[in-house]
């Protein structure tokens, strides 16, 4: 049995689908049973627990042999670094006595030690916590999610404007949740001895201008890139509803990602789904069945 923490999110649900396609048994851990209804219909088992409750998580983990660990993103209206450290600590605590033979962790390109770098330091600390415990661990470090652009789809449709914290011509690795799910499923099914850090990105790299061009092609309308100056990043995040500490951390994470250039420490595994295919699918799902 594979246990998937965060199994109803983008990457978690893609992992569940990839495992079910391979006829593998799957249990999804979710806080709200109804969020897993579609995956339950597809054949997954649903287990309800709060990620803060290490004892409840441990009891669910004890029903499986391998687990995918996704630290849930914190509500951006609070101190995201503080909250994500709390949930990561609960996940690591839950592994003690779980009896699992292997775990796979979802992390990010650029994960590093530090303070107030958002996911870069909170996911690095999760990695460190997992490496310090005895269960064998594999780590998938993901490139920039295609879905990070999804929230702007309506603005792009209505105004023909795509906002970006990165320069319009800055090329960065991006990846689809489906390719990340497939990579996670493969990693879960590998031998226990197959560990290490793995980098996952899409078939090619894209710039914000490439994102705008892909939307323009799919929507059949001009789309321009509006670059937000670095001096305005924190204010821009606050305008989106981020708390002050979250805005500060996300601005520093954005700066670190831009300055470090998203360079993986090892050769990346390449997915198959292109950015344009992701946008086509996004628009098709919005439109619904004909």
C-alpha cells in the first residue's frame, strides 16, 4: 500500500492517478473526506487526518509500506514559514514507529538552508529531517510548477496581461503536476535501495514571454508580459492578500530563485507535457464538456 500525504492537491492527485494506472493500491490522507471523492471513485482509499496530528498520521502510515510526503502549502494570510515548519515537524515525527520501508519527499529546485526564503528553506529543512531518520528516503526536487501561472488565467483572458516577477526573457525550468506525479509514482515503486535527490522538469525551459505566447496561441488574442520591479515585490504579494511575513519570505524566495538561476545540482529528469498542452487542458477544463 502506498500512502499519499496531500493526495488531493495537484501533485498528490497526479501521483495517485499514476499509481492507480499501474494497478497499485493507494491510500490518500486528507483533512476533508469530500475532497478525495473523485479519487475514491477511481479506486483509492481515503483516510482523514490533520497534518498537525503526528499520532493520527502515524496510525495511517502503519497501514502501508511506502509513502509520498508532501508538506502542504500554508495559507498565505499567515506566517507561512512558521506554519510549514510545524507541519514538516509533525510529518517527520509521524514516521517514528510507522514501520514504513521507504518514503519519497516532494521538494523544490533551489532548496537550501537559511531563513525567510519560503519553500526553499522550509522544504530543505524537511529534507534534512528525513535524512536524519532511519527510513530510506528519495527526494524529488521539482522545477517551477506550470500551475503557478494558473491564477492569472482570468486576467490573461480578460485583459491580455500576464504579470511576472521574473524578466520577460528569463528562461526557467517548469514542469506539469502530471509529470511530477509520474516521477513520484516511479520513485515509490523503485527498490528501497534507490534513494538520493532527483530533479524533475518539463521537456524544455520557458520564459514568462513564452508563457504569454502560449496563452496567446491558445486564446487567439495578444498577451503581453507586465514585469513587476524587484522593489515592488513585497507590496505586490501584500496586494494579493499575503501576510507581511509571508510577503517578505516569498519576495526573498523569488530573488534567490532568480539570482541562482534554477540550476540543478544533477542532471534533471525530463517530463513529457509541454506548457502549451497544460494551458490547453486548463482552458478545456474551464469550458467543461461540450
